[in-house]
């Protein structure tokens, strides 16, 4: 019997390549399923458990984009540490002026700005994202990192409560990835 180790290695490689269940997880979080349960994951190689979710809204004008005015909403997923240092993921979205993000899904795909899903011609629906970790001196954002991706879906408002789902990943900051459901009270 002939012993051919390279054939065994080749067979294992073919089996891994052909078996979708064994393949590496997708690095495009703008599509596919959102993790079940409350939003959590990994941030810079350590657990990231969301302790607070808050939204800031404001009216902005982009006169260079066909004179259209938008309302901007920044959503912050925050984790406070024992030494009062904050770690957060910020996602900035826009909607036509006078509308809310309720009931909408926003996506940011890996790549340059001109290839992003748009709310109106020339205006990406996700204006950007940022990671910040005071303790480890990390500041990463969508301007510097073109490989990050996300999807965020807002539910319908019930009184002052808004719910949704989020799925976010980037190879920066040691492969930061988090996702799940979120709920927060709207401060108006």
C-alpha cells in the first residue's frame, strides 16, 4: 500500500472547501442573519456587552446632494468599564427630512462610499460608523476602514420605546463583531 500524505491533505482541503457548514463565517455583516438575543459580541478581542443604547437626532442639510435636506440619527451602543472608560460603537444614518428611522433597514457594505446603498441619489443611507475604546486608545471609523459592514433594522415605535436589530463587523480592532437585538427609550 502506498502512503501519499499529500493526497490526504488535498482530500481534507477539498472537504473543507466543499462543506459550507465548515467554511469561515462571512465578513459581510450587511447581509445574512442577525445573531439572536441581546446585542453583544467581541470588541478588540474582548467581550462587548451593550450596557446602554441611545440615539441622537438632528436636522442636517446637504446642499451639494441635489439640495435635499435630511434628518440624521446617530445610534450609540455603549459598554462602561469599572474605571469609567467607555467603549462604544456609533452608527450614523440619514432619512429624508421629517421622517423617522422607524421600520427601516439600513446597510453599509464593505467598500468605498460611492458603492454604498443610498437613501436618495448620492446620499448613502449609513453616513458612517465608528469604534472607540478609551482604555485601549482605539478609534476606528468607516473613513479609514473600508472593510467594515453592518445592517441595522429599526422596529416600530411604541410610545417612547424603539427596538431593532443590529449586525456589525470589521476586521479592524482584532476582528470586532457584534449583533443582536436592542431596545432604548427615545429622549425628545
